[in-house]
C-alpha cells in the first residue's frame, strides 16, 4: 500500500509565524498535491507538483508557497500565518490512472 | 477552470434504504470522476471511479452513473448500513490530472 505521511497531526501557530507542513510518500509517485478542507467548502486545491522542482498553482494559492526538492517530499509553506489559514490540510500523491492516496491530514490552528 | 457542484449537503436515510448523491461539472473535457468516502477523523478514501467512456459502474452495493451530455454523475448506495455514515466527495479531472472536488455530502444512516 502507498503511504503518504504528514509530519504533524495537529499544529498551533501564532499569527505572523512561518509554518512548514511536510508530506512524504514512499512509492516514487511523480504527482503530489496540497488541499485544504473546510466545512461546507470541500477540498480546495492550493498547489500541486508533477515533478521535482516543479510546482503549479491551484485554485487558492494566495498566502502559500511550496517546495519539492526531492521526489518523495512536498512541503507547504505559510509565509506569514493568518487566522483565516486555520484549517485541515491534506496532502495527496498519485501515479498512473487511478485516484489519489491521501495523507492523514494536519489540523492547523493559527491564533 | 473546472467547477464541481454537489448535492445534497446532508442526507439522512434509514438503514436498508438507498442513498443518492449528485454532482455536476462544468468542463466538458473532464473525463475521470472518482468518489471518496471520509469517515470521521480519517483521510478520504477512493471508493469507486468512472471514466467518460463508460455510463455506469457497480461495485457490490455502490454504483456510479455518468451522463456526459448533461455533465452530471451520481453515486448510488443500496441497502445502506450504519457503517456507510460518512462524508462523501465527488471529483472531476481531465486525464486523471489534478482533481477538483465537490463540497461534500454528509450521509447519516440511522439503524
């Protein structure tokens, strides 16, 4: 089974802090994705990457950046955390013609 | 870009009854439509998917139908059980590219 591991299950950060959310997959997948999940809004795509050092903006990239220095690791960066970035963040990876495998999520609270 | 609408947002059924969740998409080039189930506190898991060259697909008690002309697809769950209670998300993509998700349906199955 593919494993997608997110480094933190829960995080509490202060407004203005720089926040790193890490995601690692163990199956050599090219494609990796970051979503945020909010009640009533579903899963919204923040950024994605199809290869090392490659990144593409999703639907809601404002306030976020990403890094993909190695194939297995895709990091989401909140440059200056704000309270409206309090959310559940889900990482996913994909190879081939099937759907995603999701990580277990990071619940981020910005105070 | 692609936009996916999902209805209803909540659905309550009696155990043994059927449940139907409907989604519409905007981009006629979309050709891959997965459904995910997310139990409370867990990651979304792929339960069934359909491609645009197929009108219907079944897997035991779940089925998905696709109407390309109308640009809508539906999830059907028959003989519902309490363990079917979860949030269900539909999604759409082109060539299994990045997935755009609906806003989710919370299904409650009462014994």
